[in-house]
C-alpha cells in the first residue's frame, strides 16, 4: 500500500463517517421532533452535541488533512477546480455546522427542556433542521465533485 492509497482510504472513510452520521442525526432528529416529547428533544440536542464533538469534528478534520496530503502526495495541482471546490465546500460546511448550527441546536434543546414545547421553539427547530439538511446536500455535492473532478 502506498502512502497515497492510505490517505485516500482515510479520506473516503472519514467522509463516509461524516455524511452518514449527519444523515443518521437527521433521522433521529425527525423522530424526536415527531414524538412531541420535550424530554426526548432535549436529549436529542445533548446527543447531537456529543456526536459533533466525538464524530463530526474529528472526521471533518481527517477529511481536510488527508485531502491536503492527497494533493501533496499525488499528481494534483492546487488550482484544479475539484480541489478548490472541495476546500471551499469544506470550509462553508464546517463554519456553518460547527460555528453556528451546533450551538443553535443545543440552545433550542435546552430551552425546550426548560420551557417545554412552544410554536416559536418548534419553528426554530424546523429552521435549524432545514439548515442541517442543506449542509448535507452540500456535502453530497462535494462528494460528487470529488468523484467527477470537473475541469479534468
């Protein structure tokens, strides 16, 4: 096994973990929301924070680092469109997910546990879930770009 093959394996595995985990969180979020149980929604918020800390942040960093190693170790140029789009997409998703979405979901979950469900909190949760779903679509678009490699 070459170092390039190792980086590629780690890169793809981390991307699968990040995207698959995000889809699983969406399913569990929908189930918690549909239950109408504020305790379940609060627990979902806490569980999501754990997933972010232990799964999403590490896997996203592995994706970034191994992507950089793949460019350095492989026969790629930093100006290739798929590399530029991948880096821009990674940065956009990471900033939105880790800089905003995680804190906002945690805040809504805490408020729901304390205040109980309300139309305002329900609307906020639905908006945040929509943002998370858009980020998942962006992640899948990045995977598409990595596979198709436009510009080559």
